């Protein structure tokens, strides 16, 4: 049988459903489960029930699954972003700390002897060596705050969604 033809597919569904007893068709009709049965199957069941019992029993409302909830965001993606922001903030702190330690070692190392001469030429370098870790700390705080705000807004959305 050629299943590419919509009429032959309908005929095949019709013949399969016609073999079921009326009680089973009524159960399928009342459960109204569109994840298991197609719309075409429900049309055929409606025809068969009208022929057999002359009326249609009341149908249950189709249940709305979790995937059908209308969201403007993807919770998994938001959780990945928040988690990534937290992890990246710690990487920034570690790199900034290593940068600070390396620069302080250069200033403290007696072999380099920056301060044996005038310290004035090295003042811009020392300023950058101190400001870079401060920028890292600032980035850490901002990324941690972004992650916590994402979690907060997701909690608010979960708590305000009517269920």
C-alpha cells in the first residue's frame, strides 16, 4: 500500500480504527491525547462514533506539556550563561592575582633593583601593575552580579507564573 498518498493513509487509519471496539474508541476520544493520536485519527474516530452511537462523548481538555509553556527564554541557556559568568569571573580573579604576584616579584626582586635608582620612571609601570588586578576584581564583581541577577529573575518568573 502506498503511504505517500494522503487518501491511502487515511484509508489505512480508518481500517485500523474500525477494527477497535466502541468502548476503546470512546476512551481514546474522551482522553483526547494529541501526543499519541493525530488530528486525522481524531476525525476518523469522530466519524466512527457518530455512526456507532449517534453522538460524541465529551472530551477532556488536552493537557499542556512542559514544552508547550510559552516562554520568551530558554531556562537551560540562562543557567549556562549564569554558570559561565561565575566560572569566568573566578578565572579573571586568578589571572589578575597571578599578574599582581608577577609584577610585585619584579619590584621586590633585588636582582632587578628598580628602586636603587629613582623610582619616578617606574611609577607608571607600578600604577598599571596595581590597577590591572583592581580591574580584575571589578570584572569579578560585575560577572558575579550578572549571574545572581539571572538566578533572581528566573526565581521571580517561576514564582509568578500561574500553575
